[in-house]
C-alpha cells in the first residue's frame, strides 16, 4: 500500500481547515481560505489574522513545495523551478511570460510511467502521484512569482512531468480548486495526455470545459506503438473515438501535439495521415521540433523541413502552428523536464533561500 501523503495547506478541504480552526471565530475559515486561494498568500502575510494564528497556520498547515533551484533564460521570460517534496521526490514547473499572457506548465506526477523514449521525464521513470495540493501549490507559487514582476498569471497547462489522466482524481480536485477558489477560467486550463482513453471520456462528463491537448506524434498504429507505448493499449481508433466524444460534449477545439523527429515522423506520408485523422475533428495541430534529451539520440526536424511539413498540412486543410521553443537553453522546453538536481550543462542557477 502506498504511503499516505501529508496534508499540506493546499491539500486541506474547507471542512479540514474548519477543524484546524475550531477554536477560532467561524469567519476565520473564510478569511484563511480566501487568503490561500483568491489572494495566494503565505499565512505569515495574512495581516488580517492575529499574529499567533499566522504562526500556528505555518506550523500545522505547512507548504508542500520547497524551492531547490531556479533557472531563468537570459531574457527572464522563462523560469524553471525545481521543487523538492516532503519525501525527497523532485518535480519541475515552468513559468512562461508572453507578450499577451503568462502561462505556467505544472507537473502532476513525480516522474512518468508512459515511457515515451524521446521525453526526458519518460526516460527517468515513475516515482509517485502528486497530491492535489502539490499540483495547486505550483500554480499559486507561479502566480505569486508573476505578480512580483507586475504580470498576471492567466493560463495553466498540465503539460509538465507525468501523465495527468493517470492521476485523474487528484488532478480534478486541483482543477476545481483552481477554477472555483483561485478564480481561473476553465477555458484557460489545458490538460495534456498521451492518450488515456478512459480519462478523456471521464473529462467529457465533467462540468468544467477545460481544453484537451493530445500528444499524438504519429498517425499510424505501427509508428505510434514505438513512439508512444500506451498506443498498444489504446490504439488510434479508440483514441479518435474518445476525442470525438469530448468534442461533442464540450464543443471546444481539440489540439494535437506533434513532436517532429528527423526522418521518423516528418515525411509527406506522415502529414497526409495526420491530416486524414484530425480534419474530421476540426482539430488544431501544434508542431514541436523535437527538443534534445540525453537519452534519445535522434534529433529534431530541421527548420526548412518543419516549414514544409506545416505547409503540407495547411494544403490538406489542417490548421497548424509551429510552437516556439521556450527555455531550451535551461532544459525547460517540451519533453525536457527531468527534475535532475545536478546535470551536465545545468548552467547558471539561483538557489532559492526562501520558501515563498
């Protein structure tokens, strides 16, 4: 039996928080809840609470995350944080500032069991599920970091370490907290999956209209079996059926992620198969030149071929964009999160000296 996770401040539900504050006036529960979620404050910063209560909350409802290291790109627009958890597990989240928005990419598992060979997290293997509080706290801390530079966190993508739909119950508790209590629109929350069909069908039945992104990478079963091993359990026919159900239920545009690997899935035939698969779903395709990882020798598709692949898709009636790599120089781009405390070429690192 797995060891139960500790109850951090963002793992407590309102009833549990009320139990902790049973000796306080009843309005204190709403004050603390609002401080944690709507305002995103550490208890020590909740100046509307008595000093003794602030100290007590810090002790009995500790944070789940301890910042171990932080790395920034030269322009400061991408920040990757390595978080240490209570049991020594390590996860990473990435904060990205764009001209018109600020997005945080968060982890849902420590490691990943999906074993996609071109992904650094998949190469590292699986350690454990994250609790709902560990997921939520990544977002709250990112929002605080963004606010410190005069920006507002607007988008959350569950595209960090792990397969979100393999941790479904905790993921959805986190989504509801982010929507109901932090105040983020469900339309600004995106769940990425390699194709957990049962999870996609559960999402279709949820009331929150979050966005669905599917990491596809191949449009025929033979190739996808090699690139994305879960395809052997949920082949493309089943995956497409589940995506169609989600589209019908939510009427939200689907996105398919396609990591372009030189000589592997960037041929004209691949583009034609992809177009045939996504066109009936009216889906958008995000093309991502493969980012380098130590455990995968094949390189990403060269820029000229990326442009040609996109052009071929558009000729075939598919809306496609090439995703700009963010944080490649600090191993913060898609597929590069591995939560290594030290690594060759780790680069300039600012070690965190405070918990907030």
